[in-house]
C-alpha cells in the first residue's frame, strides 16, 4: 500500500476549496504582550524575535487591510491566475487587541467574495472563550473558515524558559482545547532545532499535537535575527546550532510520529539574509524541503508511520481476541 509522504497544505487547500488558494500576509497595528512586560518577565520578548516580528513580507501596518489585500492581489493574480485567498494576520500577537477592534478587522478582511478563510497568528495566552465566540460568530456570518495559529515552538518547558517565551505548555494545551471547542481550526508553530532540544523532544512535539488533534502544523528551522538576544548569544558562542543533516533527521522523525490527519503548512521557514546572522545553513529552503521528501520516499518513511501511541495501545491485544 502506497502512503502519502506527508499531508501538504497545497493539497489540503485544493481539496477543501476546489482550486488553488493563496495566503496573503496582513499586518495589523498590534504588539505582543511578551514585548511590553505583560507576561511577567520584563518585556524583553522572545530571545529569537526581531523588531518586526514575523512580518518580513508584510506591507506597513498603517495601511488598511483592504489596501494591503488589494496590493497583494495585484501581484499574485497576474502571476498565478489566483481566484481565492486567505488573509493571514501575521505580525506579532494578532488577538492582543480589544475584542471589538479585532471583530472589525475580521469583518474587513473577510468581506470579499474571493475570501475563503482567515488565518490569525497569536500566542496561547492571548486566546479566550469570549474572543473565540466572536470569531465563531463572524466565521458563520461571513461563510468562511477561521484558523488560529498558535506559536508554541517546543513542548519542552525548560526550552520555553530559555527563549523567554512567557508561557508554558499548559497555556498552549488550554488554548488549543478552547479553539477546538468553538469549532475553529488550529495550527501550531514549532522550531524543531532549538539548541536545548533533542530528538526526544521532537517525538514529544509530535505526540502532543497528535493527542490534541490540531488541524495543521508549521515547522521552522531556527534562524538568528540580527539585534536579538539570541544573536548576542550566538556571537558570544553561548549556543550551538545543529547541522542541516540533523534538522532534516528531526523533521523526518517528527513526521513519522505525527498523526497522518494533520496538515503540514510547511516543513521549513525562511528569512532574508539581510536580517539574519544565520538562516537555513545558507541553503535554499526548497533544497532542504526536497531533500527531506526524497529521503523519506527512498526509505519508505511517511507521516504517521510511527503514530501508534494513541487510544490505549497496551490493551489492543485484548480487543482483537
């Protein structure tokens, strides 16, 4: 029996919406509670996070959402003949705003007939039932999907402390369960090569996400952004990054332990070289992706092959008698 190497985001979008769908980045005028001292750790923010957060491809946040989407569509439509889109609230913690202001942003982003979903990146401690109920209400009114993307980075609470994350695994579990209870989609962001994590943590990453039943996952390879605390640590020799080969091995191990139902938005990220001291071993991200895929195909490896730990495996022998 042939197995899908891993469940790709592009295939998922085609299956769900009937054709190619393009994700368009949107910058909102928001910040992050971890950057302003609201998480009880001095306001330094995550050690890896640069001054613009994750929005390297974003237009200015002082542009309206409508204007940002129009500008992005003007580039995408002629090039790819695109007809359907997903606005992606990308920079910083996009639910860290007054509830009614967030509602207005969602309504503006979801107003077009060519919009099939809105994806909202945020932190686990910026998720509450009141906000989720509003998102559910707006998703129903607009006739679209809403997916909440949660930054986790690692299930290892010691690693989360090292990167000054400002929350633990507990908050992530709570947020994920609440999102699912409101019938919204979930996506989890992970960095599989944090210097303090090993292959045991990678396996546990996959197990936690599978047990929670998250819908999607987005993998990043750690990059070192100039001007960050992690950049200082890197230049001072206080942390060591794993090799490209080790990262690829970690991704493969993660995928093999991950539930086959979870969609992979991506298996490696990217960042401009001008903004970083280190990014993807100075190799094209697509080369790393392709090598992972080819290695798995050659070795008969696939997503979910080792996902045998759910639903009481120790007692299955009694049920087969």
